[in-house]
C-alpha cells in the first residue's frame, strides 16, 4: 500500500518529546506546526509502496532549502488517511524536480481544524518518522543534478556552494 509523506521536524514527533500530562496516544500540539495549511489545504507527497521514489521526493524537497540540514519526514499508509475521509487531489508540487511535482504531489483539501487534528493523530499513531542526514541529503541532491532531474542553477547559492560541484 502506498504512503503519504509530509516533511516534519523530528523533535515535534518523537515520543521522548511527550510530556507526562498528555493523554496516551495523543500527539503534542507542536506537531500541528508541521501541518501548516494554505487555503485549507495541506501539501503531501505520494510514496510508492516499495518506497522506490522516497529518496527522489526527499531530494526534490531538499532542493528548495537554504542549506544542508537533516531532512525529517512522517510516512503514513494512505489507507489510514483514507479512513479519515479526507479529500486527496493530485496537484502540481513546488519543488525543483518538475517531474516529481507532476507525478507524486498531492493536496489534502477542504481541511477544517478538526480534520487537521484527526490527521495529526493519524500521523502520530500510525505514521513513522524517517531521517536523512545532511550527508545523505547531499548525496541525493548531487544524484538528482547528475541525472538531470534537478538543475544546479535553481538551487539557492548557499546550498549549491555546500554541494561543492565546481
């Protein structure tokens, strides 16, 4: 079964960040900061069930960053999100990998505060965290450039400099 992926900040999702006053299986409010919506929509990425496209999507999203930092994300089986009856639509993404934008970007649409809270619970209870180190992100970005999926000139100068491609 495919997954939905959302970039995140690890410190907001890891169980060690749970405060003793939180009810069991309840995510902390800080998780909602990673679920910033625009026009009541949330950008997510479709990841193949074998995760074959995960690294490409990570590179696509990392290509928009200013520097090489860890890339954290949450993955949740798409079936778990469908149980929430949220509308999922294929929409163009906003990364520097134009093919990935067309193939794998999705928006969860018509979100209310309650639906977003339900999604955060789903990501907390049913999702998993993944972390890519700065070295892994660098390797993925370089591969994307070498394979023609990313253009070095589209990267922010600070990021391009840290890739040492000259």
